[in-house]
């Protein structure tokens, strides 16, 4: 009798393969779209270096950028927000939607995206009226606007968007990577590289803390290396998920076991007492 050995990947339902593929694609789309928007923003507004400049430099330059600069900030904000969806779906895509650690990490990651979104959207809803008022104000009014700019910039930008937003997304990344190392659900290199870039990204906190404590040590390359490395890691996570889902969705060739030949019992020798001469 022949039997067909089931392939391990076929034990997962097709819907789970599709979910993994969708989650991976969203990670890739979010990472690439944000990278494009951030590159445009950097070339037109000298971001992120301009974030450490005073109001009398930032606000006139923002005014010179016009409406197009506002829309660039809008695009940068919402392309980053794309990452919220795959973050929320990642535990289910890994088949770990009931895992309490991953669920907690997912909450932390989602909050980090929302905080960063607030930081980005300041430039769409808060900064434009300040820039217009600064452009048309006299010396006394500009001094007041300078104070208002600094307050909202430190609260909405440095505190919420950069400090908390980055710390929480690093915590999400580290938790996911440690989970992957433990379960081996995805390649080990992906988890190790994620921990490395998360560590680099964490060093950027020095630049943020220096806005409140100027003597705090700063490594200038931490922001560039950390944010770029983290974005590449997110894209790699998406690619791996897509590739794994495609590979898992392909039916494996059936393995047919060859039955052992039937054994025919040897004839029993006649009982000695039954032999007659």
C-alpha cells in the first residue's frame, strides 16, 4: 500500500500564506515610499540637518519652499504611516497572533508610528501659520513667534516624534528580532542585522537629548546610519516574508513510499509424529 507524506508547508492554510505575502509587500512599499519622500525632502529643505537650526533660519526657508514643501511633508508623513498596517499584522503573518510578547511589541510599534506621524504633520498644520506670521511680523512679534516655534518644535518634534517615536520603534525592532532568534521563524541573519541597526539607531538619541542638554555627547553619523540601516532592514523583512510565502505556497511534489514486498510464510515442516514409513 502506498502513502503520501505531507509537505510541512502545506500544513498552513492558503490564507496565511496570502497574509504573509501582503504583510511583506506592505513593509517593502512603506520603506521604499518613505525613503523616496525623505530623499525629496532632504534635497529641498536640507532635512534632517535643518531641524537643529533656529527659527530665524527655519521659518524663512520654509516660507520660500511654498505650498509644494507642505505637500512634501504631507507625503513624508503618510508614507511612513504605511508601516503601521504591516506592524499590526506581523504576529498573525508569523502564526503568532496569540503570543503576548509579540502583541505587546505590536502595540509599542503602532504607538511609535503614531508619535512620528504627529512629528511629521506639525509641518503641515502647525509650522505654516507660524512661518507666515514670522514673515509678516515686526521684531517684537518675531520674538514671540520664535518662542512659540521653539516650544512646539521641542514638544512635537524632539520629544514626541524623535525621542519617543524612535525609542519605541527600536523597542519593537529588538523584540521582533529576539523573537525570530528564539523561534527561527525567519533567517538568523535578518534578526542579527536588525539588532545591529537598532543599536546604531539608538545612538541617535544623543543628538536629540543634546537639544535639551547641549553638553550631551553626540555622534553625528548615528542618525544617518541608524535610520538608513533601519529602513533597509524593514525592506529586507518584507522581502523575506514575501519570498517565504511564495515558497510555502508552492505545492511540494508528492513523496510516495514504496511498500515493502509481501512476505510469504515458509511451509511448515510436517510434525515428526505424523510421518509414517
